[in-house]
């Protein structure tokens, strides 16, 4: 079943439209709907309040958050590793994110090399 899942993961992708005023709760919901995983978003080193937007985060952290983002689409595939997705958010928006399971529990940095598809299927446990 493993090779079959990897082939499917290569074709499973979703675009996310993210703007500076989009609430973190909405971004997390769209991520969870797509990958059955949680997107844990931080302001600095603390979890951000999900009622905030990226623009609000910029006011509450010393890290510059790119609030000029205006409906930027990110193509994220199930075949991408956790590390790649986390890096994509940081490089694009200047925001630290981590991937959690569907209940919001952090998967952990020792599993950075697994794909979103593998994480969704809990193949790392």
C-alpha cells in the first residue's frame, strides 16, 4: 500500500489563497480540510491566537510578517515534506508554522522528513 499512497500523494495538491487580513483560524481550517492535519502558526516563539490575521501578527512580534501579501496562492502537495511546507510559509510570509496532527498535537521535528500524506495517514508512529 505504501508505494500506491506515494503515487497518489504526488497528485494530491491544494492551493491556498492567503491575504494579510485572512484570519489564522480560516487558514488552519482550509489546511485541515485539505490534508487532515493542523497548521500551528506562531508569533515569535508562542502560538498565535487564531482570531488574529497575518497583519495583526506583524504588530505583535519582532519578526517582520509580510502584510503586503494580497491573495498569494501557495501550492502545497501531499508529497511535500513537513520541513518543506514550514519553510515555504516562512520564506513566503515570514511566519513560523509547524505541522500538527488532526487534533492539533505537534508532530515533532524528528519527523520533518515525512510527507504531509504520510503524516495524515499517521505513518510516522
